[in-house]
């Protein structure tokens, strides 16, 4: 091998760059889809883990624990909007708000501004009894995409306090987000 063949020609470099550009153009959409699915999975996990923790706290403390939407992490909202965050607090008086800041057990939130989280009409909060049961009728929290307005799925809490999540194919319009 002589010294003239030690480098790469311009044609070889351009060919390698063209192959790299084609591979990247094929891979980037797949990575975007994987990233979106990971964000959706993280939203489901944050919500279901928070609800399970609140139920466990009600049983272990022997008093009701309420989970409600919260904008500031201190007070409950009075609407159906959960994507700004939520709190779980000890609620022995079954009040609409935490009695004191030290009664708040956990704060949760979605780390994704591309998702909306809304509860069904008529249910603004979830209250777990010391038995682990949920007070009132079933509650559903709908997860929707803000990007295309489609329904991604829901997390449902039944009267027994069990949490169940459903994922949808994101083909129907979200009925809970404007």
C-alpha cells in the first residue's frame, strides 16, 4: 500500500454521507413514534401509581384519602382538568380541600404538555375509604393527544377501588378535550 491510497476520496465520502442520510430518514420517524409511546406509557404509569399509592395510604392510615386535580400542588381544582397535576391527601373530615399542607401525601403530574388528562363529567376527585373502596360511582380519567385531538385511552377506578387502564388506537376524536 502506498501513501497515495491512505485517504478517502471525495466520491467515497459523498457515497457514505448519502447512505447515512437515507438511513436517518428511515429511522427518525420510527424514533419519534417510540418516543411518543414512551411518553404515553409514562403518563399511564404516573397516574396509576399515584392512585394505587393513595388507596394503600387510605388502608394503612385507616382514614379516607382523596385524590383531586390541582394546579398548584396545594389546593384542589373544582373542574375536570387533571393534566396540570393532582394531589392525594389525608381526608378524615371528607372535605373538599386538604386541611393543612402536612396532610398532602403526594403530588403528581404529567411531564408531557402534548397530553391532556380529564375526568368524566360529575366526578372531580376520587376518595378512597379505609377499606380501600372508592366512594361514589366509577370514575374515568381520559388521556388525549393535544397534537391531533385523538383519544389515547383512559384510566378507570371502580367502586371497589381497583384501577384499570385501557389504551386506544388513537383513531377517534377525544370527547373530553376541546
